């Protein structure tokens, strides 16, 4: 991840019933003796004592009471909408496709870094933007983006972007959101070529080699910048599950 991108900045880039019946027995002879219940009545202590609860007896809750939420309980919060990519139609993982990038409002933070510090620097920039958006009550709507404006053998300058639904009315496109460099603007737009990268960030140069070879073979001239859109979170440079869309804007 060194010189290749600097070349692009130069413009190259049921149960059953019983069946038996018992025989009817003859009825017992009639007797004039009083029934046992009269001669030997049961003691009154056998009558259940309804005034004292049985500690060994459990009472099942009434279904309607068990299922009803407590009074005044807030309704469950709706799940946030998933963040969308610049181009919602997914690309072919093994091919390059032509797309049209729409301009989208975004919070932007400029920065620079050495190539070996690319992941931590970009990750910190995105975290800062997200924190400021959260404080301002602005919800992100798109995936994080890095626009590489200037590159050389040692490092690069970039613009970290997080798309939002709309620019807050109280803040202009060029006015900083917090007075420390964050501003609102729009994402790059126009005709572009999308090159998918799936794998660690350490291996992204291989995708840029494919990009360069494709541009050379097709004799396509691109702008002096390129875009990385992180479809999955940029957490670690060795993350093999990283999914990135690389866009080259055609001149």
C-alpha cells in the first residue's frame, strides 16, 4: 500500500376409548341403618381454611395480566434503518461495473496520514464525525467514505465522509460543524467504475493493480482521486471480512 495509489493521483487510476365393559352387579339389599356420615360425621377441621394461604400452593398468573405491559411503559424503539451504499445495487465480486454516483449530503473531515497508519487514521476520523453527528442529533444514512485527494510514496491526504439525509438548516455547506474542521458538503458524483475488494486492507493493493491494468487495457482516463466506500466497518487492517467498494471517477 505504497506507490500504486500515488500513480492514480497522477491520472492513471388422539387418545382411543376402552373396548371392555364390566358386567352389571346386582344392587345391594336395602338397609334401614343410617349412613356412616350420620353416625360418624367427619370432623369439621377437614373443611378447608380459606383464611390461611397454603405455602406449598402456587397461583398461576392470569394470562391477561401476565402478558400486559406495565402501565406507562414506553413502546419498543424502532430498529434503525440500515445504512445504504452510494450505489444500492451490489456489484459483481469478480468484475468491474460502470455506475453513476449520486451526490449525497455528508459530514466531512479532512486529514492526512502515512500509508502504514491508514486504517487507524481513517477509523479515528469516522469515529469523530459520528460523535459530532450524534451530539447534533443528525443520523448517518450511508456507509463511511474516504476520498484520497493527494498521494505520494510516503502518505496521502484524504477527506473522510459520512452521508446524512440532509444538511442541517442551521449549518452551511462550508461552515464547520464544531469549529474544528468538520463541515457539511456532498459526496463525489458522476460516472465511475466500481472495483470491489473483499479481504484484508493489507491486500487492497492487489485490487488497485487490477484497477490499473483495467484502465490501461481500456485506455480510460480517470480523475486524480479515487474513493473507498467501506461496506463493512473498517476495524482492523488484517480483517479478512472487510468489504470495500473502490470507485474511479471517469474524466
